C-alpha cells in the first residue's frame, strides 16, 4: 500500500491560507535574483555528477538516501538519472543571407529547467548537449532566424513558486515574462515557442494578452505547424517509448506527439500511464508519488530510448524504466535534414546539365 503525501494547505495550488511570512520573503528574495541563483544550478549538478563518477552508484545512493531521510522532504532524492548541468545557451550566428525572405523569425524561450539541467550522466546519445542546443539546430535546419528574449537568463513562468503556495511571487514572475515576450515578439507578430510543455501550458493559463497567447506554441505543436514541411524526416531508431506529459494532454497534443515520433522511429510505444507523478519537482522530494504512478510502467524490452517534453518527467521515467528518457527534440534533430539543402543540390545538378531534363 502506497501512502500519498499531502502537502500543507498553504502550499497547494488551490485553496489554503497564505504561506509563512519567512517563506514568502525567501521566495521573493530568490525571484528578485533568479538569474544568479539559477546560474548556480549547473555547477552544483556537475559536482554531484562528479561525485557519482568517483564513488559509484551504490555508495552515492546510500548517501543520498541518508541525506534525504533527514531532510523532511525538502531535499530532492538523488537517483542515477539525475541531470548534469546544462551548457550555456549559445545562439548560432545568423547566416550571410540572413536577409533572405525565405528565412522566417521565431521567438525561442528556453525554460529555466532546460537552461539549467542537461542530459543525465551516461546518456551517450545526448552527446552532452542540452535541449536548447538541439532545438536551435532544428530551427537552423528549417531556415529560421531565432530571437532570444533579452534577459532570458532571469526569466521564469513562476510555476516553481506558485506550486509551493507563493502565488504572489509566481504571479509577478509570470507578469515579467509576459512583458518580456511581448517586446521580443513585437506584440505577438512572431510565433513564440517554449521547449518545455508544462511551462508553456502555465503561460497560456496565466498570461492576459490574447494576441500573445495565440502566438505561443509547445515544441511538438510548433514543429507540426511550422517546421514539418521545411525538414526531411528519416527513421533513425528502431523502437522507442514516448510519454505525453499531462500539460500536453491538456493541450490535446497526444496524437501530434506520437505522430511526430513515428516520423523519426520505426516503432513507437506510448507509455501506458496517465501521469508520471513528478508534479514539477515534488516527485523528487516525495518518491512515493512517482513510485505509485509508475508502478505499471511496463515497456517492451526492445525500447532503446524514451522521449517526452518535460525534463523533470524524463528524470522520473528514466529512473523507473531503466532507459534514458530525454526531450523529443533530440530525436527530431537526429532524424531531420534541411529540405532546402537537398533542393539546392538538385538545382546545382540541373545547372551542370545546362538545364536539360532527363527522359526515361
């Protein structure tokens, strides 16, 4: 029998009274210095990963269990699939023909979780690259000029605060992010894409500008609407698993996500669970949640990899499935080539033959 922990009333998303004054003050302090605070996360994750590599999995897990046991559910419980620190965001230099009318513009918002959390240690197929590097690669292949909002390193949708009951702080963070995106997208003139489904869903719920909300897209949705016809796809994996996060289900993107994965792999298995139980980072502090939700996660033994669009969900799924779950953007980047370059090659061949056609 699994006992599901119940959070204090003040920390629930709905109902309950105000949070403790000290906690609210601490949350406001962190929010006001969010960029520098989040800048500490990647090196901290790298230190933990280094310790894992030195002492091994069993001693690391033993120490982690002991620390978590005295942490009153405030300290996340380590597992072997915890991420390394993400490499810094690097925007690719625009091509010489940047003024080409065929190149479209998009505002890309890398979520704070993908800016800080890279792939898991030992995930060789990720090649140490963070999610934002993969998405920038896909956008470049599709001939898109990318606009990164100014000050993105300090941005947050506010979910991390709101989910703990600090709703005023979460609201303030969401309002600041909305203003940032209005400026970057020229009031919704350019489409906006966020690489993390739960963050995108929250922004659509909390933002007030209707034009901005219409311009915002989840990554699978954006690829299906704007990039699919600008890329060539080829299956690069035999059998993979795909988990559709709760937020993507609410956005009714189940079929689109599976369909996109089927363009990149020969066989795709949807995870047979409605929710992974991670609930942001709560499943890291209350492992009973993920243990209960994922007890029926039975994937075919032939599945080599798993994919989703929520970094924290992927951590939990990896730990319970025993295979690396990573962003679906890794699979799309691996499986796609730029369609315009193939056309350019065909044009060059035609030019070499003097424009003469071929008859059969």
